[in-house]
């Protein structure tokens, strides 16, 4: 049998406290999400342990995504894309998704430019990291933080 609660006896402060507790309980992250340790391991695997540098790579994501189910992303690398100097691959990793690896792109000089745009799914607010592996073996990295209001995974 359900118990009736006399809502007129509850203060506004009591209602707000109860609502805050409910929100806290429902937003606890799942243990199956990658986290930074798994993300760092994935990045180390992709780079082969080579020291990463800043620059050359650009990652465009909205600062706030209202829906994590479809977040626009553009990743590009400044590269002449000649036979001797080109971007071989771009890898994108997110630390808050169930699987940290979001996508990988492979390029040849015939591509003309190293750029890709797509829509990704994001489970929660997190840091997205993009790395570019160049033909000379150098590796460049950039990150972007994104706030997701409704998770998509």
C-alpha cells in the first residue's frame, strides 16, 4: 500500500534537497566507461611510445552538446601532403565513452589534405584527444573538452 505524503508540510528547501539527491543518484557514472587509464594506454599503443608534440592538428567540437547522440566533429592536420611529407593517420580517442577509441583515418598523399568530418556519439562530458601520425614518424596531439547535457551511448 502506497503511503501518502503531506506535501503542504514539506518546505521548499526539503523539496530541493530531495531533488538534488535524486539527481545525484541518477548521474553516477557507469563502471564500464573507459576512464583516463584506459585512454592513456590506448594513446600509448597508437603512438608506439613516441613523444607527442603540440601543433599541426586541429580538433573542432562544440563546447556544449545538447545531445550526445550526434555531436559534430572536424579534425584536420596542416600537412603539404606530398610524397615525402604527409599525414599517415589521425586517431581520435575519448576518455568518457565505453570504448575509448572513437575513430581512425588513414591518408596517402593522393588525399590532397588530411581532414575528416563526422558525427560522433558521446556518453557524457569528457575530454577528446586527437593524434596525427606523420610520414616522418613524428606525432602531434591536441585535446578538446566537451560538455554533454544528454548522453548518447
